[in-house]
C-alpha cells in the first residue's frame, strides 16, 4: 500500500466513491440518497475528504448549528482501516483547524450505541461521553452523545 495519503476539500462526488462501513451504511441508508446528503453537509459547514491516491477513504466535517457550535460527521469507507493511524491523526488535526481557522468553540458527535469503532474514534478526537440519546437514530436506535469544548490545547 504505497499510495499517497492526503486530505483535500470535500466535494459531493467523493461520497459516491466510498464503500461505506456497514455501521455507517446502516444509518445513512435510512436517510436521503447519499448524493443529496453530501450536498446538504457540504453547504452546512467545512468538510474534507481523506484520499489514498485518487480514491476517497472517508469524508467528514462539521455542520454548523450556530456560531461556534458544530456537529461532527464522518462517513468512513471500509478501506480506511488500512490507513487507520494516518486517518486518525488527520482527523485530530482537522479538529484543531475547526477551532483555529473556523472559530468552533464546541464540537459534538452522535455515535450509534453499537458502533464501538466510532465511539473509540470520538474519544481519540478528545470528545467526552455526555449521555445516551434513545431513539435518536433514523431507525430509532440509541446514539451516544460525545462533546468537546475547545478551550484546550489540541
């Protein structure tokens, strides 16, 4: 796996190239078509795509609720696991960029309760468990809320 890894600005067509992890697909498949969701997320706040060569591995960003507060989102492809360390480090750098360049003082993420990988990832990003949200998912599944107030050193 000698491909160049890079982070680039998100474009909606990147989402179409993802082979979503089953956990991500379980949530997204109950919502609007991915292309429509991608357009909405791209319009709602800053976003990036993690690429291996010319292939998207993951897309993510922050949906701005109001000034300084955003919901993190991440659509991860099955192939991202091959580059998990590089991907995780890039994601943590993005959190710093969201604070420093985009002025977010609070970021949060809702994680499906059964998605232990996503819960570990939220913890790696420095988000703390804040509570359970029964019925939150599009399939009425329980999600866990993680959050971080960004008056910290990343």
